[in-house]
C-alpha cells in the first residue's frame, strides 16, 4: 500500500443522507486511486468479487456510482464470521481494527432491535459482500487520502417504510435509529430511505463532530451517487470536502453549558474559573437568581468549544454541587482582534485591538494595567485612560 497523503480533515455533507456505497463513491471521486482500491480489496481474499466504478451525472453534477457484485451466492454472516474474514486478510492492522469496530456497532444495534445476543445476529444485507467492501473500501480511502479527522453535517431522516429481509420496516430503519443515538438529526418529508445501517455505522464510528463545515483550506471535493432517484428532485448524492485544517482565533460554533445552584458557596467561583479556563473554556459567568420556594441561588453558564465540552462538564459536576446540566449548540459572531503594544508614560503596555465595522478600538487588558498601577502607585483608571488615548506603537 502506498504511503498516505499529508494529514488532512474531511467533511461529510449529507444533504441526501449517507450509505456505504455513496461514501466510497465520494472518496473515489475525490481522488482515491481505483487500482489501489482494487489491490487493497484483494487482500480480503474474497473470491469472485467484482467492483464496478462508473461516472454518473446527477442533476448535472458529476459523481461516482459504486456497485459491488459476486459470482458466488452470498451467505448470511454473523459478527464472528466477519471479524474472522478481516483478521485473516492482509489489510493493515489499523484498517482491520476500524472495520471491526464498524461491524461491532452494527451488530450491537441489530442485537438490541431483535433482542438477541450480539454474536447471533445474522446481518442479511449488512453481512453481504457489498457491505464488507463498502466498509473496508471507505477506510482504505480515508487512509490513502491522508484523512485523519472526519466531520459531518446533521443527518436528514425520512419516513415511510423500506423492504428488507425482515419484511417492511419503518424509516429510519430500527437499527439506524440505534446507531444514531446522540447524533444530531432532522426530519424531511420524504418516504424513501436516506440513511442505511452501513452508512449510519460508518458515521457513528468514524466521525469526530457534527455541525457546519469546519475551518479548512479545501483541496478536493467528491460526490458519491446513491442507488435511487429522490422523489422531491434533489440530487441523491453525498459530498465529501477534503482539506487542511486552519486554526482560527475564535470558534464560531460553541456549546453553552448551564446549571442552577442553590446550595453552593460562590467563594469557590474563582477556583472553578481557573479550572475551566485551563481546560479550554471560552467564557464563564455566574449570576444571582431567585429559585423556587424563595431560595437564593446562582446561574452558572460556561461557553465551550465543542471538542472540550465533555471535559468541562466533568469539572462542573466535580467542583460544584450541580447534579445536572443543560447544554446546547449555538453559533456566534465575533469581531477580529489582535494584541498590540501601546506606548504610555510607564512604557509599552499590551492591549487588545478590536476591529469593528466602524473602525478599530483599543481595549486595555486588566492584568497589564493592574500591574502598572501597583508598581508605579498610580490610579488604575489613569492607566486605563493612557492606554485608550495613545496610539499603537508596535504590534
């Protein structure tokens, strides 16, 4: 297997849902080498495998449609049988491990739906050759294209029924609902399957976070075509956007964490702030409130980057008397800012320069001004005024 490309991130734009073949097609369209994919799939040692890759125009958008077939009759497979196929293959250990996790997620979902042990799940469509190829091929594609972090949009869920080996099942399929626990979704008025169990398992196992497109310098875009035409006319495509992550000074998608405290001493608030800010909190506030039965209390609010939210919740639950938390995703807009050095009678003082729609404003930094006031024994307000009135000397 050739060396992977430099580390990149990717975003799954699932405006028409997600399936294993759509994801594999999108990776091929974005640059995954077909010959390399064929060679890697050959390491599964599955006789009679036929991989058809064809270009397809959907609503005038170029895409790739992947179809897998076999000359051999497909057998029903259990999780141990699939894991054995993976472990006896010549694939890279990392791909074997990740593929096993995807099928374990599928098995757990099916086992819960049918109330049977995980090892007794017969996958039917999920255990067929095409699903094994979709899962392994997707992981090969991510590795080959150097994608180390995967992000995803919120997922659309349809309604109605789908025909499968068990008969008619409601949409989203029961196993899909189990796999999407904790994943942001929204309903659409379509009576066609948008999310397959394989697609849901890949997303649930591999995706790091959900929301809008993360900050990146885009290097490639690919489209994978689905198997049917959507009745509302929208293209049945999955789009993958690949690029280099770009660090931004301010995160515009945040998680807001809140709780009300009626039996907590606020003298611990400064220490709590230290712990939260040390672990990535963007802002922390505490406000007095009147609680039920007339008891005084406090409303604690923490604004967090989504990636740090879990750790900050643990700190709140450990350092306060909170027994429950509320949290939600929000978007925000922040003004561009930079640190600058301002000339004053006491030397250069670091300040914050904020660029507003009507011009730039210099804001003194409290800690810097406090130290100058203490050292030179001048009023703090005098230092503030000096910073606000002087021009920027250097940056």
